[in-house]
């Protein structure tokens, strides 16, 4: 009779806590997914594939954004992009997002959300203040800043075998971005470095958030934070949404692509990948994004890479391929 009671009790109580693939080691506690969240079992190779797909989306988004910025001011476009993204997320997964928000606290996601929102704002201001090649190179230094930030915040070291790859990636980025394109160091360059640091923070803190928040909910709150910040900047600096009256169907198509592919897809792919590989690995694989941008710019804008640029692109691709063959230092230890 006692055994039957135990069996009935076990059937009545569902498994409410399921482990996720990534277990950050901070505090010595084993990270688990929040109640009701789906168990994520990505392999490291599949996670790297997701980041490559994200880079593909972003690579197309960069050149087509240039066309949209000729018609719509930066902040007004960002505001509409993130508000549309938020609408799409709640339209298709609103109940899951609300349920996920009930299972977590604001402090579980606020730091990573502020980092990624501020990175998008500062990065776009930097483009207005200095050469795009300078911004591209300095922003990509997120690859180097991510492991340093992990070491500073969590005292986690990583294997020396990754250091040569990271050095080669920086060299490749320097060659790809027109030999750096640095003619001086002013406000635009400082904002670009700030953007790199914020992007690194969004990866490192985002991985910590994923021990308490599921990827879908984290993507939603990151989008909401960016939407609030973008809308505030639009009304402060761009006169609100008055410029949207001049938007053509083609430009609306670009905004929709940026919302669906680059934001819904980009945020979800990144957060999902962070459950299976380290923030350091994600940052390094994301360095292929400038290569994708150069490729799409060739087909869409007729822009051609110089010989050093082609060499830099080759170095980056080789480094990303080499990194994908190396095992992680630990269970998702950044």
C-alpha cells in the first residue's frame, strides 16, 4: 500500500526542473533551467552552427541597413525594429514568455539586457561619428574582451590553446577592415570600444542569466529593453516617428527583415548557443560576421575586398573552423 502511494505521488508531481546543457560554475551551484522551461540539449557543433547562421543574418542586415538609413534616422529605425520584434515574439509565444517572466526576477536578466541594448545604441552612434571600417574593427575586439571580462568578473581562466587563435582572429579583423582604417582616435573610436565591451558583457552576463531564464524569455526581455531605449532616443534625438511617413514599401521590407531575422532570429540563436558553448567561443565565432558583411556587400553594393581584406577573411574563416574542432575547457565555462 505504501509503494502504491509513492507511485501515485510521483505521477502527480511533474518534473519541474530540467537541466540545461550549460552549467556556469559561479558559486559552485549547479545551474538548472527554470520551472517549466524546455530542456535544451544542443551539441557544441550545433551551437557553433547557430552562431554562423546568426552571422549570416547580420551579414545581410548590415549592407541593407545603409539603404534604410538614407530615409529613416538611426534611432527611429531601431525603435520600430525592436517594437516590431517584440510584437512578433508576443504574438507567437506570448504565453510562454509571460510564464517565463513569472519564474524569474528582474535581476536575473536586467544586466545582460542593458548591455545588449546599450551596445546597439552606442554602435550606431559610433557609425555616425567615424569611419565604418574603424567601427567594424574596434567593435570586433569583443572577441578579445570576452575572456578577459570572464576572468575579471568570475576568476575563470581558459586554456592557453585558445590564445593563438584569438590573436590570429584580431590580425584577420585588422586586415579585413581595411588595415583597421584608424586615422585617429576620437569620440567615435571610444564609442566603438565601449560597444565591444558591452557586447562582451551581454555574452558573459547572458550566459549567467540562462541558468535562471530560458532563452525565449531572455530574448524577449532583451528586445523589450532595446525597444524602450531606442524609442526614448528616437524622441530625444530624431523627433520621434515623424520620419516614418516617408518610408517606402522597400524600406519597410528592410525593417521587417531586421526585426525577424536579425533580432528575433539573432537573439534566439545567440541565447540558445550560449547553453551549449562558452561566451568566449560565441564571441570568436561571431568574428565571421564582418566576412559575411563583405560577401553581401560585394553582391549588393559592388564593394570589393583588397588583397589584405581577402587574406584577413581567410584567416578568420580558418580560425573559426579551428576553434570548432577544439573541445570546451569545461561545462560551458566561458
